[in-house]
C-alpha cells in the first residue's frame, strides 16, 4: 500500500507500509539495545549507591523504576523527539507516522509505548505479530489505538504545480487585506492544494472548508458569495506570495547599496587586502 506526503521543502515522499518482517527486525534491534541498557543500569545503580545500602524494598523499588524508565520513558522520549524513529527503525529506514501521513506527537508515542509494553514485551511480540499479519498496513494493537503505522520512507522529487490566481477572483485579490499568515497554516494550505486530487470528494470538500475558515481570520473582505474553498485558498496564497515578492524587489536596491557600503572602508582608508 503506497501513499504520498508533501514536505515543506516541496519534496513528495513516496511511502509504503513496512512489512511485518521489517518491523520485527527493527524491534529486535531495539530489543538488543534495550537488553544492554537493562544490564548496565543495575550495575550503574549499585556503583552509585553502594552494595551495602541495598535491601529488599530498595531493590524492588529500583526494579520498578528501571522498568518504567527503559520500557516507557525512553521509548516515548525517543519516538517523540525523532518524530517516529528508533535505533532499529533508523537502521532499516522505517518511521512511525500518523494515518494521515503527519509526524507522531507525544500522545501517539505514549499510547504506542503503553500498549507495546504488553503486546511486545510481556507477550514477546506474539500478539503484535498476529495482529500485524491481519491488516494491509502491518499495524499492531498500539498502532490502531494511536492512529499510526510504520512506513518505509523513500524520498523522490516530484513536480509541484505552481500557484495560479483564479481569474474570477483577480479583482477581489488586488484590493483585499491579507495579514501575515502563520507558517503552519500557509504550509497546510499549500499542501492541501498540491494533494487535493488525491482525497475522496467528501474529505476534499471538508478539508477545503476547514482551511478556508482558518484563512478568513487573516483576510478581509470576504470573497464574493458562492466562492468555493479551493479557488479562495489559491487566490490568498497567490496574492500573498506576489506581495512578498514585490516587497523584496523594492528592498533589493537598498540592500545592495547597504552591502556595498559595508565593504567600503570609511574615510578613504585603503583596503589592505585589495
């Protein structure tokens, strides 16, 4: 099963769900690394506290703390900071992503780690393997609950259609006031236009309405009655880019003169490197 997501740099990432074998290999690498940590941490704790300070209660507390640290805190932290990577996934070119193609967050990593402790470690991966074999994306129980899956990523350059101004909105765009858009909103709108044809019609219409409503907070006046979301989004992004380019062109002579003045020494002092 292949999907495509668009990054902010204009790179289309062709992604396909990782096979069960690839996921198992990545987990084995992570398991080996986890085993090494499990062996080293007790020795480190003993060397820091001292063997004579140990009793049954302290040993039990340390075991619980180490289990929480190794099986929950570390996986959640690593997966959140790396946006879905781990040592094993990095080695095999895999990454955890959301069902919609976006990066995983703390919530997703937490659900995956909590469920994974039972289905991967306590059950030795048996439940995860069976469930992964029964669906086309190889999702385990933690993926279903978190809304994620593991993908095999390969980046390829893709042609992205340029922004165009719908002719019937040209007059409105010239007189409209567009406040600075949040970078995230502008990027989501650009990605939506690039991928609109890939969505089912109901999803496409719903996403368009949502983005148009978010853009309306930064644009005045409202578009002509009866304007559909996609032409409206395209007109806003096109006009925003056009105005930014005009502002840059106006500032270029001043910037060039400023840079020339920087390179010239004051009071006619000759340049020793000339």
